[in-house]
């Protein structure tokens, strides 16, 4: 009798968790569909050498290294990632698998993460920048919120994340909403403007034009408040997708007063343009 009750409770719990996963995952998928459907497909811009030659010298080398001359700015981008993430410097790492979708005009993204993996997602997370607004929601078993964030600081952080991840579709760095400013022989300042808001960062390049780091001020959520901290994403591995040379492995690092805290490591395993 007791065994029957326990089995019934377990079956009921499985049904509840399954329904919650279908609901939360379905909500994310609808956001993805909306993002892709809203991407502007008119007037596809093809990158020319004339467009590149007016950029700061290290950025010119970067663009030539990437191989974007003659390539169109993609309308949408889809990619998959593997990696690991942690909450604090003393916390254990947790594996993750993720998929991400982008629109370049208007700029936006939806990131869906399965922890520890797609087959058995104990935790499902979603980060997004849509219509000029950022938002984050992470749920254990798709039921219990572990993190939920909206507001101006999240807007800034999501927009900064988008600017950073344009490294995976670098032709978009030549869009009308992006500007470059020379800093020195190996770095340049980049600014993205959208819906009256702007974010800026410094990109660093190797001698051959490879991007090696991206450094900016970004809001970090600490408990119930936000601190404006230095954030960087050193690129530590490179590969080729869509005929371009791209950074495919990297870290997310908070450069804090008491030391650097690497909180995420990611590798792009698939990437497709439309």
C-alpha cells in the first residue's frame, strides 16, 4: 500500500514537472519565433573593402582576418554552445548546453540554457534582449525560480552582452547602429546604439587581427542590488563557421577589486546564418 502511494506521488510529480517544462520551454520558443519573425530582411547589406578601410587600423585587420569582405550582414543567427557556469568563486561548476538566437535588425537575442544538459534539464534558464529590454529567468525543474531580473541595469547588461556576442557575426559590426573609435595600435572602442540607448566597450586584438578580449563596464547583480563592475570576455579558442574565422571558446569574467572571477566558460559548437 505504501509503495503504491509513493509510486503514485512520484508519477504525479513527474507529470507536474513535465507540464512545467513544456510550459516554460514553450514560452521561450514563442519568444524565439517572435524574434526571428521580426527580423528585417529588406536591403541586405554586403560588406565591401571600401567600408572596411575607414575603420581604425586594428579593426581593419580584424575584419580582414575574419574574412567578412564580400559577405552579407546576416538577418538572423542561430548557434549552439556547451560549457559550464557557477554562481560564486567558491561554488562548484555546473555543466550546461545552450542554444541562442539573434536578430541583427533590430538587435536582439534569446538564450536558452539547459543545466546540466538537454536530456535531463534540472534547471532551465533564459536570458534575452528584446525590444530594447533585457530580462532573465532561471527555474529549477522549470517550476521554482532561482533568478528573475528586469530593469534598467538588466537592459544595459543584455545590450552589452549582445554587443559582445556580435563577435560571432562580425559583419554586423559594420551596421549603421555601430561606431568605432581608435584607441591604439591593438585596441579600439566600439559603441552600439539602439532605441536611444548606447553601450561601449574596448576590443583588443592580436598582431594578426584576432580578437583577444572585450572589456566594458557592466552591471553585476549582487543579492538584490547592482554594482557597476569591469567585465571582460577573453577569447581563448578560434574556429571557422560560415566561411569566417571566429572566436569559438571564451570566458565571462568579472574583474573585481579583490580579484578576477570567471563565472562562465563557453564553446560554440554550431553556428548558422540566415
